């Protein structure tokens, strides 16, 4: 073989390898090296959004059975806030504020509530919003055939016949029992208002009053929304949003790093990935403060935790600050076993003691010194396992010996949660206090994950709903929180910030509870 | 064994060294690891390589070297168990099928063909979702998927042995099928079985890691090569060794198996490349 | 000869049917409630009960299999438990997308590996042989998920030449998918070529050392001519089977690659179906894969028969390896037997 051709081939090979290595180095250094990683920013960028831009959002692939019907348990969460509005919404302090309703009031007994609707609100198909649409929507939510999760909250106090339109822009709710917190129950994301008569089609048409109107939609697939010029609060900053479904978390992150998308929704980045993203020249990280509420339910019906002394010991045995440091790398706030987020106006300002020696003594008193048992976790959320590991590590000091046991993530919520004595779980924050306490802590509620039952606590909830004075009601809710901290079976070690990956071009990103601020978010 | 191995070449020696090295490190991991592989330390998260942590630490402050050392234990254990059972069962059945022939052969080979025609990964995923992802379930799943392949190969080899003089003689002596298969046929296909073992093992260990990578194998926080890659690959640029460490270990083990089976094949006259596929 | 082909066809069909039965029975044993899985954590008991009866999950297993088989024979693979859409068209769409990466993979890897394999075989023991063998050894030993991760980092994130993931759904047009196929194709080609290179190299060495090539060379024919005319065709014969099996293997291998690249092909559909316990989809994928596997092998066998007259007369039932004539009587096993995975 002639030397030249051999050399030629060799140099082609060398050139090819050099290109590959060069690209790899570019990839590595483009994202920062292990020494120079950027810190995770504290706040999202603000600024002026450019006109005429479209945003690309990647979301986890939902079930192919997902729908745009907001009342359904399979609603496509990202779309809802863009295309619909509720009567009222929740602000960051947990206070109920106007959305489609401009004002509301109740009779002194708290049984009859009257909502005045905003004037001149149009649906995407041009129809004007009237009280009839609200009556229809509530009927749809309460209809057992819809299977709406919010029906479980509303049905005990409201019958479909109790919702009436007194004029074209006034809706009257006649409750079956007094409820001072009724408006807050309408802030749930199942309560978006749909046009009258649309229940059969709403799953595909997505006609609402929101800042964007639907232009295309495939369940668990692609979809687009376009700015709705007639939106009552003015047109949104963006011209449109394209939604993409990407199942794998790493694939979503890679798409962001490669500049294919602008934002990853419903994805709490783990700490290492967040630093990769924050160091990228095209992407960065924003945080939704305290967005994830992590819990460790101790099943109160299990033999281990039926004794309140043992439950108390499990709490005294650990310091939530340590858990935040280890499991969240500081990206969150300690919960001190109070489920109400610290930023809420109704939150009780109380730090329970941390006392492993006292915990040890209580266990001895209960006859279970040196308690040994598994704590269940799964890869369902990126923080579950770190939380379980950190908690198990922390309670060792009190002589409690927990084995971290990992279960399959796809059956975690059917086989483990609410079945095993000790597991980890989480909720999104952004629930009104009344709903939070009633749904997750009241005896017999289907979401009561620890199966805790305390008659005094249940009575406080009933009292609060009857109490029309805001100050006094706040006091009752705070008493209820104290009971949860002292006797409750569901520990709240921490609230975690959700670390959201987004493009450096995104401005005015803000997410609270179950909703983006779709009106202001834009691209620079 | 010693006599068989002479003449297998230096590549074979390297292969054996790689395999033994990996097995030894996995066996000794609990004693030689500098740290507890699952103990997290928030103060030491995401550190680069240093004297205290040779390969650095991951996002929970766990020592990557300790995790890599321990990460092979699960995969190697499953690989050893599954390959041994699959090859043993496949070799026995393959010889038996070859010896008996007739309708028995037809029926077994039909089932073998049917199982082989289903993609390995689909069959594994189905078994793992039926029974969960415990270690024995994965062993069982791999056995189910790979035994038929071994049957097919060994049967082919055994058919040529079947008509040899001593088998015919044993048959004439009135010996039963069992003893004939075990005593006369099996020893004569042992070279094929040996090469098959090394080759299967190389595929099994990759398959196990793939399963872990896809989330069907080992569970966090357990250290496992495939799982470590799945957990850390997006952070490749921040903690490179958390991904590269386990992959290097895994690849060295697989290379060892390939070199060994090549060397064995060369020495024993079994053409390993004839077996072309995962 | 026609009878032989007919018998092979018959057994191929039987294999596919048997495979479908095995998979059907295995999935019946799936624990966990498919309905609960579909409706999610927020499902109300009433909704679960309603869906259960809608899906007809109370019919006996055997009856369901027979019903399914008859449907499948008419091209009806039932409806997905999750989306409620017919399985057939959806599967076809994903299959088309997988073909879009499978066909270039086969073309690239077969061409590349035959060239490299023959070169390595001809230059046995030389620099070229050593480097080709080393690279193929590495390609076989580094898991695909790692190769894929590195390629994404280098050519999607580092230098944005290719998209890192596919954002389009299965309905995307071929033109939309085209830019995203290259990284998956490279990953799969590397894995596949490694095996074919080794096969081609070995059979090239076998042929080149065999008697009839030595004779041809002694007759004074030019080496290039000997290689092209005589050695290559004989050497490629055993490669054919390895190629066939690799094509079938690729249907499984795409799972990892499609997962990493979010590629809307059959592999992703398979993962999703297993996660969701979507029985009709799993079943259909298994049968389609089995059919492809069987067809590839059948095709390879028939091609080998057509190319190599000696194989036509080999008695089927008694093909003992020792008796098989060939370029090099493999010591223990015939090529066809050995090449099954």
C-alpha cells in the first residue's frame, strides 16, 4: 500500500478524532468545569419582554388519557393557567384575591355567598362571560360523572342546586353549612370556568377566558396557544407558547442546554443538574420558593405509630435545619412539622424543640427503645431518597434505626403511600389553609396520608369555618397547627424550592402553587 | 484447566486480569472503600478529585470512588448467578434435546425460537414489571431470556457429538439418557459451553446495567454502575467521575470477558465471532 | 427446494404465533391495577369501576387471547388501554419512525463494517488490523447509554450541530425528524458494526487461508482480483446471518437510544407501554418484533441458499456440523446454528 494513502487515511482518522474531542471539550467547558460552577440564582430575571416572541415549554409526558377539562383528575396542568381563569385565585401569602370575580361577600352566618363577576370578559369564541357559565361550571365539577377531585372538597358543603345566577353577572352560592373560607375553596385549579354547555367538548377545545387561546393540542404530545387579544387584563407579553412532551428528565435538561426549548415545567432539578444548568451560557435556574411541601407520614393506624409518644419522639429526634442542609443543599426552609408554609399570613410562628435525649426517653417510656423499621422512598421525586436518607441519619442520635427502602416509583402511590407505616411524600404548596388542613389532616379525608384522627382538631376546623371574624379565625387555624405539631402523625421536615430550568432569555418568570404568571412571562 | 489455557495469547491474560481485578475489587469493596457508599455529607457535596476523595463526591456528598467500587457488586452478582444458571440449564437441555431428537427436539426448539424472537429487552421489562425489580427476579428474567439461546448453540454442538462412537457404545450398553448426556455428551461440548459462558456474561452485565439505567434494576440510594450513570449523566460536566468511573469499571469488565472468550475460542477452536449478537 | 422453503415459512409463522401466546400469558400476570395506573393518584373509586367495565377486563384470559389473535390476523391489534385509540395505526407510525433510524443504521454499519472487517482480515496482525479490532472491542464494551450521553454533550450542547432531543410527536413528518436521526444512528451503528466487523474479519481470514484461494493465487491471478471475485463473496456468506440477527437486535437496542433522545419510535412506545401496563400495545410490539426477527432470519437463510448452492442440498434434519462442507468446516458447529443469539 502506498505510504501517502495510508497517511491520508490516518490523518483523516486523526482529524475526525480531534473534531470529536474538541467538541467534547467545548461541551464540557461550555457548561463550566467542576471548579467554576455557578451558584444557583435566587430570583428569576426581570426586564422588558420583547414583542412578537413565542416561548417553548417542555413538560413531562402525561398519560395519553390527559384532557383540557380542568375539573378532571387528568387535566393538562401547564395549559390550564394559560387558557382559563377562576373566580378567585390565591396570592403568595395564601390570601384569596379577585380573578373573574371582582368582589364577593357573605351573609353574617357564612352560609350564603354572593360573587360579582367582572364585566366585559370574553371567552375565546367571542361569547361574553355571564353568571350562567359559572353555574354550569360548578355543576360540572359537582357532577359525580366528572370524577373531579375538587368535588370531594365542595360536595359536603354545596349542592349543584345551591348555585344560582341572580342576574347576568351575579352568582349566589347557598351552602349547606357555614363556611367562612368558602372563597378560598374556589381557588383550586379544578375550578377554572368553562363556557356553559361545553363539558363534552372542553377536553379538546380548551375554550376559556385566559390570556391565550388554544390553537392545537395532542394529549401527552405537542400543543400551542396564541395570545388572546381580547383578554380582560390586556394581551400577554408573549405571542404564543408551544408545549412539548418529553418523558425523560435528562432529555428535558439536554433540550434546554441545546437551546431547543426555553423552560422546563413540572421538573424539580436535582442540585447537581441545577448547577450544570446555571453554568450554561444559554440557560439558567429560577426557583419557585417553598413550592414543594415534603412530608413523612407516620401511619397512625400502624402498631408503631398509634402511640402519640412515639410520634412525638420521631419529631423531637430530628432537626429540620439539618434535613434542609443535607437533602436540599439549603434550597428550602425548615418545616418544624408545621404544614402551613412560613410565608402564609395564617402560619403559626412556632419552632418546636429539637431534643434527641427527650426523644430517647419518650421511646423508652413507650416501650420501644431503639426502634427499628424501614422508611420507604422511591425515585418518584428527586428529593424523596435524599430526604429519607437524611432523616434516617438524623434520628440515629435518638437510637432510632431506620432502613431506607426504595420502592418502584410507578406503583409508589398505589402500593406504599398510606399503606406502609413510614414513608416519604410531597405535595405542591399553594393550597388555601382551610383546604390544606381539611384535605390532608381532618379525620377520614381521602388525602389524610397519615390516617391521623383527632377530634379536637376536627372541631377546630368546624369552628374556623363558622367564625366570620378574620382575626379570630386565624387564631383557630393557628391552634389547629399547634395540634398538628404536637400530636399529628404527618411530619413536615421542610419546604423545598422548586429549581426550574429556563433559558437566559426568559424574563418575569413567576410560578406559585399550581400556576404560572402567564400574563407577564416573556422573552427578551 | 492450565493445559487448556496455554497458547491462548497475551490478550487472554489481559482479559483474565481484568475480570479477576473487577471481581476482587467488588468482593473486597466493603473493606477497601474509604467511605460508606450511601452516607451523604452535605458539607462535602460536588467536590472535585482530591486526596480525601480520589474521584470527588456527588451531589449528596457521597464518595464516588466508594460508590464505584461497591457499584459492581450487584451487577457482578446478578451476572454470575444468571449466566451460571442460564448456561448450565441451557447446556443440559441443549445436549438432551440433541440426544433425544424427534418430537421432543421439535417442541423445545419451537418454544426456544418463540422466546428468541421476542426482543430481549421487552421480555426482560415484562418479567420485571410482573414481579418487581428484586435481585432474584432479574436473575430469573435473564435466565428466561438467555437459556433458549444457550440451548440452541449447545444443541448444535452436541449433534455432532451424538453420532460419535462412545455415545453409540454407551447407548448400546443400555444406559439411560440422563447419564449419557451428563457423562458422554456434555464433556465433549465443554469448550463450546465455556466460550458461551464468557460471551453471555459480557452481554448480561451490559444488559443489567441497561436495566438499571432505565430504572428497572437496582434502586437508589444503592450504589450501582448503571444507576450511577442514570443519576449523574446530566451533571457530567460538574461531576464527570460519577459517570465516567462506573462506565470505565463496567467497560473494563466487559473487555475482560471479550478478550477471555476470544482467547478461549482461539485455543479451543471454537469460533467466537460466529456468534455475532447481543 | 420449494418444499424446504415452504417448511421454513410454516415454522416461521408458528414461531410468531407461539411468541404472541407467551407474551400474552406473561402480561396477564402483571400485578398492579392497570386502571388505577391510568387514572392516577387522584382517581375516585367510581371512576375506576366505570373504566374497568368499559375496558372489558372481566373476560377470561384464554378467550381474550383468541379474540385478539383473530383481530390481529385481520390487522386489528385492539385499542390502547391508555389512550383508547386503535393500536395498529399508532404502532405503524412509531414503526415508521424507528425505520427512519434503522435503515440508515443498517446501511452505514454494514458498509462500514464489511470494509473494515475485510481490511482487518487482509491485513491480519498489522497496524490496521490492531486498531480496527481495538476500536470494535471498545464499541462492544462501552454501553450505548454512555456513548449517547457523550455524543449529546459534544454535538448538541457543546457544538450545537444536532438537536439533543426530538421535540415532535410520532406524527412528525420525515423531514421534521431528519435532523434528529443522526446522533441515534451513530450510536446504534457503532454498537452494530462492532459485531459485524469481527464476523467479517474472521471469515475473511478463513477464506484467505483456505485452499481454493491459495490455488487461485498460485495460478498467478492478481491479489485484488482474487479478493474481489473469489474471497469476498465466500467470506460474506456467514456475515449475512450476523447482519440479519443484528437487524432484529436493533429493534431492542433502540429502546435505550430512543429513550435518551426522546425519539418517537417503537422503543419509546415499548417503554411507555410497559410503564403503563398497556397490554394491547405491548402485545402488538412483541408480535411485530417477532415477525421482523423471523423474517430477517428467513431472508438470510434463503439468500444464503441462493448464493451458495451447497446449502440447498443439505439435509435439514440431520445437519451435523462435522459433515458440512464449507470454506472452513467450523470445528464444532455450523454457522447457522451458532449465529442465534
